[in-house]
């Protein structure tokens, strides 16, 4: 539109245009109106009322010209300007076909009002049957194009939304089997190879005493339900104390504190969970109707952690610390938390222990172990190691 104004300005200045200077004034008003609409799109009010801005921009071209013609005593059928603005807006703003239809009808309504009600004669060509058909199909094609594009946009939005929901579901599943930090590393690496050494962590193993004999008297569904209820309670404790569940093996439950994000109080957190696991058994007993007993073992030391497998991969721990924690559980006593001397030395100022003495551990020889009894109400200051 601005380029057309510049062209006519040159032609008028050389007396080579059929348009008059007052038309040029009207055209400048149209351009100012368009620029004003453009400016409003960057304001908060314009962003709240985009439909109003859209109609104002359309009618700036189609109605201001007709108002100018009305003041000059004739009706103006601006097919060139009208179709250009209808096509431009259909290409630039291909949404809400109803809004495009309102803009078109508003233009035609005023022209009909000027000719039928005000009785103004058209200047130049009038709206005959051929022009009416041309204008009808031109507007219909623009509206249909906007409608089809809008449908494609909606379909694309729905597809992206479903894809996002599936990605969130996959993310939740991945976080159920891997720590969040490790899951992000796996997604960022094309060929995942994750292995880390941690100098200080605490590992806990828990096992249901006599579960093999108990499960022999139960139906498969009852066995799964029992383990699910028990391990769900343990999972809540893992979240409460900020630990990482590594895996379950049958009726055994393995937890670690101090990785993948190292923490200085890993032993305290694991010890608190061990005590909470014992306390939670009564809750599970009431639900399941069985009297359960746990053996719990715990040890602190260095481990290697990493992801193994290419299809059903898993995050696991290796090292003597893991083996020792497992031995503390398997050589433990029902309803007791057996810990190594390393754990005792870390926690002896804040927790109560009972010395068990020297016991023979397979693959380890004679080891001095302790039973963790509970946490003291008023803790002394614990030395740093």
C-alpha cells in the first residue's frame, strides 16, 4: 500500500495520474491507520484484543476509502484494494476464518449501504453479477484456505501435545529405574557408558525373614501384593530421606545414600531409613494380615556405580562395600539392623548401638559388628571424618 502511495505521488506531481491530491491525503490516512494498528500489536491492550486489531487493519484499507468516496458523493468498489488486503491477511494471519469472514462482510455491507440506502452511484465499475461472483469466490477461497490451515495447526498441536505426554510418561518410567541425574546423562549420550567412583557412600540391604516358606503358603497374586505393599512403603521412605533405591531382588531391597549426588550425611540418612523400615512393618502387617520380620545390613565405604545393559539396562553398584553390606544382612538377626565397625565409628555419637562381637563372615573372615538400636534424642557434636 505504501509503494502504491509513492507511485501515485510521483504521477500526481507530474500530472500523469487520474487520481486527485485529496485521494493522496486519504491514502496517507489509511497508511497512518495501518501503522497505528501495527503499533497496537506491541502493547498489552493489543495483545489482549488481537481480533479487534485484525478488523481495524482490514477496515483501514477497505472502509476509509469508501468513507472518502461517500464524502465525495459516490460509491467506490475497490476490488483491487479489497482482494489484496483479504489475500494478504489470509496469508499472514491464517487463523480464525470466522474473523476473516466478518472483515469481508463488513466491507461489502458498507458498500451495499452506500449504494442501496444512500443511493450513491458507483464511480467507475459497479458490482455486477460477474464482479459479485468473482468477489464471492475470492473471499470463499481465502476463508477456506485459512480454515484448512487452522485445522492443520490444530492437528499439529494435538500431535505435539500427545507426543509431549508420551515423552513425560517415558520420562517418569525412566526415572523409576534410574536416578534423575543418570537418566539425563543417558539421554544426552548416543552410546551410554556411565561409570563413576564414589569414595564414601552407605549401602543397605533388607530381606524378609522366612519369606520362601511364607510364599509357599500364599497364592501368586498374594505374594506380589504383599511385596508391592511393603516395597511401596520403603519407596516412600527412600524419597523422604533423599536416598537412591538401587533394586529389589526377590524379597530383598537395596538402597544407597551418597550418590549420584555426594552428601556428607549419607550414613545418617541410611541409618534413619533402616530404623523407619523397622517401624513401618507394623503398618504393613495390619494391611496384609501377616507378621513380617526383617534382617537389615548396612556398611559404608567406596563403590563403583554405573549403567549396564543395552536394552533392559539398570543402574547398579559394585565393590567390597556392596558385598560387605549384603553379608551384614545375610548374617544378621531377625528384627535387627546389623552394621559394620565403619558405620559404628561414623554414627556412635548420635545413635545407640549394641556390640555383637566378632562373627565369621564368608569371604571376609572374622568381623566385629554392631546392632543399630536407635537415634539419640539429643545428639552430641559428631567429629568430621
